[in-house]
């Protein structure tokens, strides 16, 4: 990991298995989730098989990247040292049009402005040369 | 299994902050364990089943110190804070099936003077609920600790049902009020008003400081045996009417649950009441795992003390205080007595059923409920009677 090279000191996903694929798409500017090739159900987090129908067949299907804020919090006191200088930070759960939800954050939005139901679209934050984290910005529906 | 097993011994250490216990993690739990064994009127060597809390000790180490030369049953239930109550189920099965005669269930930690509960997060996936999911999809966004996970659920509940800050505050106030009657409560002597509550700093909106449990040093333990063996012991037994445990779905992550309020308790509670043959209306008190205020409200709903969405109104007006309709956490709970991983909730339930809770005794307490909550919503519930 090139954390020291980039000066980025927050926790990063470990790129292995499904997360390697998920974040590789993010690096290309695409938000993709698993979709069952048998019943068509979208899913996140990544799983080996479809919990809806039992199928092992799936694909990385492209999400529209659009959705709305399902819930949010504002963290004023970081409980992890890496985020000590980043408070307040506001983790949100975004529900995408496909029905899957993603834990993320909304950029360019103060904590006071966050609202459940707020329409958002994905953007990619290139935090290191290897990793782009999917984040969101406000949009019109 | 109904009424076939019982809790016959309880023990606790002093609950502390400040300079802490000055004891090792194992020593602290052994102190509580030996007190529980003595309370039951047993010898240490008679313990032949031990159920340690996940990651906080091994049955081998407990046995080697206590002289348990006939250890036959050594099991750990991996449900975080739901483990102690869930352990009652395995313990009851063990003592009624003959797998063990006397099962010791200990729990405790130096949660204040050693690594604080809040500091137990890292990229070590083995220590994270959700494991690699949390590491790869939560931590990069600063979602690293329990108050933050649960604040997302609390916010959603406020949105869907209009739950208010003052209703979460009513829970914090009730626990604090009860702690004033408990000599071992860390928050005894520190009364709290609604203004104090509302003025406490916001840590993870909507959670303020006073929505969050304490970090303390302390341990508690209990001994379970069969009804037959209990007859020969000195203390009045607390009968285990039923125990049930459950997991939310999925249990290893919470953002994609179709119904975000459906937790392990949602499955476990109806099962426990059916097995016990009683209803929530028959319950005289409830000791509810109170890691945070909203989790109390949510569990009150999922146990069935009220309907989902009505928890906010239910906890108001002194209804969950001593003298109210359903006294909750008569010892002060994790919020105001100490964070002993919920083992202190079981100990308090037994004390209430024995009728020895002193100033905070629930009059004529006959049936009590204890719940556990762990990780991303694992749940457990025990229904006990005198």
C-alpha cells in the first residue's frame, strides 16, 4: 500500500477477492454491484451466491449511480485515530435506484444540510493512486 | 426445558473508573466467579462447565485457577454483548442433559483502565463485527465504532416514527435515577436532568455523550444448575423459564437489511415467550442491554412491550422507572451502573427475583426479562421467574 507515499493515512479497503473487483471498477469510474444472472436480484455486500434464489451465477452489473440518502449520522468525536482531524464527518447510507445500499458520504454538503430522501449521484474520490472511493454529491431528481 | 434449570449463584466485583481495578483481566473475572460460586454454596472444584465471554478468557485458564478438575463443558457463544444471555440457553441445556452439573458463566473487563471499549477498533478483521466487510466498506468512510453504526439506525427510526431526542433522554434519565439507589453503580451520586442530557456533547448524531454506555472496570458471573441440584443449595433459585437467541439478517452487515429494525431479538422474543408460556404483559421488570439509549427503545419494541414505532411514547412519563409500568434496568444498566457486557443485567434480575434488591426492589417481582444485544444486532432474551 502506498499510504506513506501519498500521505493518505485513513483506513483503506484491502484489495482481495470481491473487494478487488469492486474497487477496480470504482477506479475506472464505474459503480458496479453483483446481480444474479438467474433471478436478476442486485446485491451488496458481495457474496458467493444469491441468497434470494441460490444461484451461483452472477455478473458485475453497472449501477446508475443515482439514489437517495437512506439515513445519516454526524460524527463529532472520532473514535479511530485516523479520523481525528477529519471531524465532523458524516457517514451516510445511500439507497441506489437498483435497491442496494452503500455506506458512503455526501461531498459538498454540510452536516446541517443532510436529509433523508435527498437525491444524490455517485462521484469517485481518488484517495490514492490505487483506490478511488465511491462518494456522492447532491443532484436533482 | 421450561423451569428445568436455574441460576443459583451470582457474583460481582466492584465497578470502577478512576484508577481502575488494579487486577488482570482474568483475575477480575475470577473474583466475580468465586463470589458467584460461594453465593451458590458450592466449591470451586464442583464447577464442571465454563462459558467464557468471547475473547476475554479461556475455559482452560478459568479451570486451572479454580481447580475444576472435572471440566466437561467448555463453550463460548460468539454474539458480542448478546453472549451472556444467550449462554444461559446452552448452560440450561447442558445441566438438564447431563453434559455438566454446574456451569459458570463469567464476563468482565478492564474497560476503563485498559484498552477502552471505544479503542477496540482496528484493521484487525478478527476483532471487527462484520470482519472484512467492515474493513473494506465501512472503515474507509470513518464508520468505525458502535455508536456510529447504531446512530444510523436511530436516525432512521426518528425519521419513520418521529422518535425524539427527549425520548432517548428519558431512557438515559431512568437508568441514572435507578443508579442513585445502587451502591455499586458508578454514577451513584451524580443525578442527571433532561437539561443535562440535552446539553451533553453530540458524539454521533443523534447520540449525545449521555446516550452512550459507560466504560468501566468490573466483572460479574453466575452459576447455572438443574432444578434437582438447586434444591440442595442455599439460595433461592431463579428459574429459567426460557431463553432464545437470534441473529439479524444479514448479521455480518447492517446497511442492506430490507427491514433495518428487524434484529436478532425480533426472532428470539416471540420464541422465548411461547416457550415460557407467558406474554410481555406478565413481566414485572426488564433488564435491557443498554449499550446506547436507542437500542433500549428498539428492544422494548421488538420484545413486544409495545408496537414498533411506539417505543418513544412508551419510555416517557416514568413508565420505565421504578414504580412505573415496566421498570427497566433497575441497577442503572450499562448507561449508569457499569458496562459489564450485560452480565450485570442478569445478576440484577436474579437479585430482583430473590427479593434482595434493597431500595430498588420491584415489589413482588415474580417474572423478569433480560436481553442481550451484540455486534450489528445479535439478540438474546431470557425469561426468568422466582
